C-alpha cells in the first residue's frame, strides 16, 4: 500500500475519476458523521495548553502515530481493504496513571474484533470486520470514559463523539456502556465468590488474574458468538437461510431478561408449567455447555452461596437486568446474513442486499445493492 493521507484531504480532480465519485465526495462533505479510527495518544499534562497542530509535531506524538499507522495498514492488508485515506480523530489522554489505565482498557476492548483467528471467504466479511472493529473502538472509549474520571476540561469525550459519529451508533454505544458497566460491577463485587464457584464446579485452575481479564474474555467470547451468527456464516456449510423478523429477536431478548430475574432472584411461578419448563431448559444449557457465560449460573448457584451474596453483588445483578431490559434495540442486528450475504431491511417488509465501499476520504460505508461494477 502507498502512503496514506488523512481526512480531510484536498478536493480531488473529478475529471480523472468516474462519475460516481462526485456523489461520494458530496455525501462525505455533507455527512461527516461516520465511523473512523480513534488513536489514543498519551501526552504530558502541560501539552493540553498547546494547539492540536503543535501537539502532533512533537517527536513523541509522531512516533506513536507512526506505530499506530503501521498497525492499521497491516490490519487493512489482512482484511483486503484498500483505503485511499485513513479518517481519524486523535483522543488525547494525560500521561498519568489514570490516563494509562484508560488507554489500556479502551484498547483492550477495541482490539477484540481483530484479535480473533477468523477465516474469510469473501470481501463482505473483511469490510464487516473493519466496521465492527471501529465500532468496538468507540465502545471501549465509552466504557473507559465511564470507568475513569478524567478532568472534563481535558476530555469532553461524549461531546466530541456526538459531533463525529452517527446518532444511531451513539445510541447503541450508550446502551452497550450501561451493559458493560453493569457486568463490570458484577465481576468486581463477586470476584471472590466466582473463584469459589469455579473451584467447586471446574477441574481446571482459576484462569483469570484480575476482573479486567475476566471482563475482556467475556466480551471476546460474546463477539465470537455474534460473528459466527452473522458475517461468519459465509464460511460455514449450514447458514441462516432466511431473514429473521425483528420482533422475533425482541421476544427472545425479553424472555432472557425474565430468565435472569428467575435465576438470580428465584422469581419463578411453579404453577406455570410452560414458563418453568422453558426456564429450566435455559439454565440447563448454561450448565451443560463449557460456555464463557458460566458467570450467569455462578451468580446464583443453589449449591453454593446464593443466599449469602454480598449486597453489592445483588445490586449489581439488579442493575444488569435493568440495563439488559432497556437495551432491547441491541437485540436486533442491523445487518443479517442469510446465505452468508449481508442484507438489511429498507424500512419495508422486504430485505435487500447491501455492499461496502471506501469513499475518497477512506470512510468504510455500506450502500444498497451488490458490489457495483464500474
């Protein structure tokens, strides 16, 4: 790949480009709110008084940005993506303990999609993974921003992201932030109890050295599951063969929220045999599978410490149920992959194929129809 530029570049010479390019350029100028890269750069506290242009000229920043660029270009090559530019917005962090902690957890979450050993069969999947990876970068920034209280005068991240990202993505990120925070509280408040459950129910040693390590492993496994049920279907022999209505996803989501209440707080009606049978099958699935969601059962193990749970853990479980119930829109995937091909509902009862493309500014966008042939 050649040398990359950064958004916004000089206006292109449209006489040398195909007619479709002008429309892409116009849309990019009218709608700059798109996913982009967010490098996290540590700088001394007193550098926040400098302009962004002067900050970027500092040798320490130049070195960090060069390392970041090499990593992004390598990932693009692996995904068979050729972007004429790399749209980015630098997130400046203070080079302090809190700033480094922010960077560590945010980057840990942001690298989850590209840190997996995934196989690709077509260009749809590479584009989907890059889109997801940039979305997870934002998810990591949201979570770290909630976890670490950096000075608002230095880091007004929510306002910055609102100006740069689509409204629908911001809404999904806020819902994910609430879920991630609730899960974090469960793991930190029940840390010793989860270790006890593991020693009683697993033959292997406790594999996690910190709540953060356990937290990231759960998010990583959740991503792999979502990938296998979405873009990853293109590499499987048996794939989803039809579009699943959004109300089916919503019904399953509400049912799982109800099961959480039943499992963690014994909210089961024995007289309702159908409800009781469905709940028991759900619980058995967690017990029978060597799943990353073992913590769901461990949070209320009838053979262990369920009746003596710490107050903080009980509150965290209630908060998680509330956040999970509220995150109904997250249950419906914006893109489905019948027969391994990306499709989206175009505000009608019909679904249509979509395709990805990189515009002149390097934004990875999706549009209706199959891959165009120019």
